[in-house]
């Protein structure tokens, strides 16, 4: 493995249950977190461990999304729907009963708000007036994760039926579907050049899919001991990180799927339980990780020649 220097800078605490998700704000040093305690918290990397409570919801929150157009925060409230939050005023401005199931991912594209939920449904919502436009149902298993490719005009969705399905962003019609893994697809990201789709699964494998070649498989790595929960690219796109249920964070070279570094509890005072989400920020290239251990860690990574 190539030399990567790792330094743990901070451990943010305050959540009372598992921390499931992280989301960047407009300011590159600021981000939001949410988890099993229903708390949505704003953090600033320049002011370590001084979290600011934005909202408290009764049930777990697996997904939050910062809508940059409106500067509002959208929270997926499990078994209830979505809540639109003015995070600066710390108040709810709207809500919508989308599903009675768990909400696993939220994203926006143009004027559409997309919600992935536990009954295998993608709900397409007009983000201006909060009216449901359509439902996309291609599986009865969980729709777990979104990835958007603006270059090809495609939406990739990972499902718990082990499939990845590719939809047109124009009309949400199905373009491709393929059995990608031997278990649920939890993690999905397009490479920064949008030429490859990287997937991670409960089967602990990373796979690369060639977009221009109709998503033919271009690479595979047995990456972790247990489920891969999330993938995050560095600001440069040269590297990416994976988070796993095996408690480890791993750093990879993007163009080679080559492992560069393992960050864990024994060697780096890493997390003691599952690592659920990552955020690789543009603020001094710091990597943020969230875990079942109720903490958020901040990492300084230095790549040596």
C-alpha cells in the first residue's frame, strides 16, 4: 500500500444513538448529521465539537439532503415522510407524507426531489410545490441509494434485491438493470469523470461498471470483511473512501481500485462499531466519518509521493 499519513483531528459527540448520515452545507467547513435519535445537528470543522441542534424528530433519520437551490434541509423521517427545514431559523417550513416505510436516500435534480424508500419505491416530487409527480416501482425490495450522472442523463439506484437499475433523468424510464452483487447494494457513486459507476454491497465487494459500455463490469475487489455502507470521493477525485460494518474506513486509488490505507480502531483510534457514512470535504481535504458508536470523527489525510 502507498504511504498515506492519517491523523485523527477531532471526535464530535452529542448524538444519543447511531449516527446514520452526513450532508455538506454550502460552506465547505459546515455539515449536518442525523441518526437514530432523530436529532439533526449542524457542525463546523473550524469549531470542533460545538454542535448546533437544528431539529429533533420522533423517529430515526437515515437520510438528509441539503437543497442548494433553496438552502433548505430535507430530512427523511422514517415511517412518516419528509420534513423541509429552514436550518438557519431552526424551524420546519413544510412536510409531506411520502411513505409509511423507512427512507434510505434523498436527492434533488433540477426541479425534482427524489426519495428512495423501504417498499422499493422511488417517489418523484415537485420540489417547488411539494406535490408528488410520479412513483417508480421496479422492485418490492428496498430502494437504498441514488447516484446521478449528469453527463449521461442517468439515475442509478441500488436495491436490496441485489440489482442496480439505471433510469433516464428525463422521464424516469428504465434503461438498464443488472444483478450487480450477491446481496443488497448499499453504496453507489459515479466517478468524477462520470465514466464509471462504483458500487458497494452487503457482500463486502466493490465493483466498477463501465458507463459508455452499457455498464459492463470493469473491476471487482473483495474490499471489506462485512457490508460496505458508503463511498465518498476526495475533492480531486483521485481517491475515494469506503465505510464498512467491519468498523474500518479504507482509502482507494480511483483509477486502479487500489487499496492505499486502512483506518481502524487499533491503528488510528477509529470507530468501535459500524462506520455508516463518509463526507470528504473541501475544507483542508478533511474526511468525516459517522458511526453506530454515536460519534463523528474527523481525519486529516496526507498522500505521500
